[in-house]
C-alpha cells in the first residue's frame, strides 16, 4: 500500500441507525445489530500510526446534515465505547469528477473526553478532515444516526502526529498541551510566531500585547571604551526584539574591527554573577565618516529636505546620523536622493535641528530578536575597544516586548 494513500472503508451507509444502546455494544455480537448498510468499521490491529485521518462524502445536496456516531474498542471481548458524535455537513465540491459531494464541515461533540479528535474544515465548500487519535484501540465503528444524504461513505489514511498539518488552534481546542504543540509543530517547520498568532487568536495564551520602550536614548560611547546599556526586564515576555541605532560622530577612521554589540542575558532576577553572552554582533560601524553641517536655520521637524554647507554626503540609500546639540534629540534619517548641497530624506525628521548641526554618514539601524524563555533580564554591551584609536559613536536602544 502506498504510504499516506486514502483507503475507502468497505461499504456505504444507506440506512440510518439509532445510537447503540449499552446492551448492543458487545464487539463479538455487533453483527447481530448492524450490517453493511448502516455501519462502517476500521481495523487498526496492524497499524502503528498514532492517528487516523478521515474524510467523508456521499450522494446528497449542499448543507445536508449527517450525524455520525463514533465508537472504539479493544479486542473481540470488549464492548464498544461511544467516544463522540461527528456532525457532517455536505458542501458542493465534487468527488473525483463524479456526482458525489464531499463533507465540508465537521463538528465534534465528545462523549469520552479522553478520546482525542480534532478537525480542520474546508471552508468555501472544500474538503473537511478529521484526525482521530487511535489511543491504542484496535477497531473503530461508525454509525450514522441521522442520514440526510442518500448515502454516506468514508475514506481514511494513517499518519503519525508529527506528520499532521493541524493548526495550533485546532490542537489546543482538542486539549493537546502547549509543550506538545510547540515541540511537534516546530519539527514540521512552523515558526513560533505563527503558533503564537494562532494560539492568541483562540485566546489560549490571552491577548498578545506588544509594547515598545526606549531603553537608552541617544548615548555617547567614547573611543576605546565599553558602555553597558540599561538592563531590560523580560521576565514577563514571550519574546523580545532589540532595536539598535548608531552612528560614528567623528571623521576618525574606524578600522575593519569596528565596534562589537554584545547581547547578554541573565536567568537571575538581580545580581551580576549570572550574565551570559547570547550573541555578539561584531565589526559594526566600520569606515571613515564624512561630515557636513545643516544650513537650514533651523531645520524644522518633519522636514524631508536638508540643506548642507558643503557637498560631502553624496551616497544615496544609506542611513545618516544627525548629532543634535542636545544628544537625546539626535536621529537617523534614510537618504532617498541628493543634489548639490542637499539631501532628501525618505521620511521627515522627528525633531527640529539648529543651524550648523553636524551630520555623519556611517550609521546603522538593526534589530535582534531574542527568544527569551530562559532569561529574566537582558542588556547590551557597546564595545568600542576593537579599534583602540578609532572613532567615538552614539547609540540608541529600544525594545519591543511581546507578552500575553
């Protein structure tokens, strides 16, 4: 048998049968109660896969509502357990070019909460699918207690949990633990962000909150020094994104070693003995900055055109830093175009700047995303010792925190 192929269950249901009474559930005697026209069975005794995937179809019309009773048992001497009811609504998608129509919506109502089943509905009259955890049972029995269609048929496939394309929302909706979801869906190649988005939509994790904070406004880093950022409390965060802006503020050459940004985390809520390097962003702000002076008197906030005293900044498509006399009012702008003695910024300036404010053209703006499940605190070390006779620079550190 080809791996993953659909297997039609033998027979078709053309007659409804009421849900089985307790007295009718003995496995060895089920043939006295049910036949091939009112039930379908699945033999699981030789299967090793954890899940049975199911889809259904039949002769009917759009919106037919068929109610499928699901039973499970272990061995001939067992009695069938009624594990739940699957309401199956017919759509309009045609089965393999014929006249039968697929079920496009499944709705599960469990009578045995320990039985794991989840559904993905087709939407737009596509094919609905259900995944049943076989739970060690060796047989499943399907009975249609309400048959709105003329007939009802089932196809199955056998899959391992890790092979299933189920969404985080559906998994949680059926009681699967978050740890299991993250482990198994990561193995499928799904990102944590996509799972978080799905789970948040179901309010499993609560509302996703994004908060942006300025950790350190523009701060000077002298040549041949290391500056430690303010500490960032991430104890309540699921993820944290660090946003770093920086620019050289002299025309002294910064050699190929540049400056290093060392991101550190601590699992301790306080104290300095448990800092660990998460990553080092090496060789930043390399080069020799060219400088110019703003000729506008003053340059207004929201301005996009900067008149300069010289024609030194001739490169387009780069960040440049404006070093304001009040350092906290400094900012980066992205050069869209330039002409003689002027540059045009992609976006307007945030602050106004006085006549003769200096502008420098070795600058950067970057983000570093931290999955900080293991950390209580973060910080960044701005290491300007890699070139001992290089340039000073300024940095600004902001953070986006995602909490639930």
